[in-house]
C-alpha cells in the first residue's frame, strides 16, 4: 500500500470512528482492572462487550 492510500485509509478510519464511537475513560483500582481483564480473556470478549453484559445483567436483576 503506498503512502497516499495509507493516508486515505487512516482518514477514513478516523472519520468512521468519530461517527460511530465515543471515548469512555475511567480510573479504577488495579485489582478491579485485573478482574475485568482476566474475565474478558477467559470468556474471549472485549471490554466493551464486558460492559454491555454487565449492564444487561444489572437490568435483569432490578
């Protein structure tokens, strides 16, 4: 891939991400992070999917 095409791809990806995603940042204790990371690895899921599942579980228990 030449440099011009690579630049266009990066621009496209940047535009797509801005239109379809938001950044979500938080500070958590290392122990909680380890639990989340280990759960995600054990279940082969992403952290956004973990968050989505956690919210679904909370909504069903309310």
